[in-house]
């Protein structure tokens, strides 16, 4: 197979696998945290307490969408509002222990799916794929810094 043919086949498989794996992960999260709720709680888990406007910017959502999603998450006990101790007008959203536990459970469910799909990989194959994806992530970061992505 010529290099262009090999890359074309890789491109086709990459899109298929990433699209399907993304769909499977989304399905797992959407069952418990529909719509933008899963993105919002994920961001709070990853970044720590954030103001509504920071969440809206980070998630490319409107302030209204963040408010709607956060109200539902607060009602379910996954996140909570916290006032800034210095400026009481500033309100942060923060993930709760229940939110962290739920995210861990959902992540574990997703990992089971990943292991079913990629369980055939040897330790060497897995290390090679990890190195490949680390390099791809670094290339993406570089493209972003250069304003190309």
C-alpha cells in the first residue's frame, strides 16, 4: 500500500473510531447528565470553582444555558454555589463530593467500554499508541499556539 493509501485508510479508521467512541462516551454521560450538564460538571471537576461567565466562555455557551444547566445540577446535588469571601457579589460554581463520585462512576463505565474496544492491545501496542497520541496532542497544542487550530 502506498503511503498516501495507508494514510487515507488511517484517516478513515481514525474518524470512524473517534466518532463512535465519542458517541459511546456521550451516551454514558447523557443518561445521567443530559445536554450541557455533563460538560459543565466536567469543567468544574477539572478547573475547580468557576464563575458563570467563565464557564460560559470555556464551554462556548450562553449565560442562560449555563444558568439552566447549573440550576439542574444544583438541584440534584452535583454542584453548589459559593460566594467569594472577599466580594460577596461574586458567585462561583463548585463540584460537590456527590458530583465527583458520579463523574468517577461514569468514567469507570466509559473505561469498561474502552477496554472492550481496545482490550486486544498488548502492553507494547498500548505504550506505542499512547506515545503516538501524546505526540499528536503536542502537535495540536503547537498548532493552537500558532493560531492554526
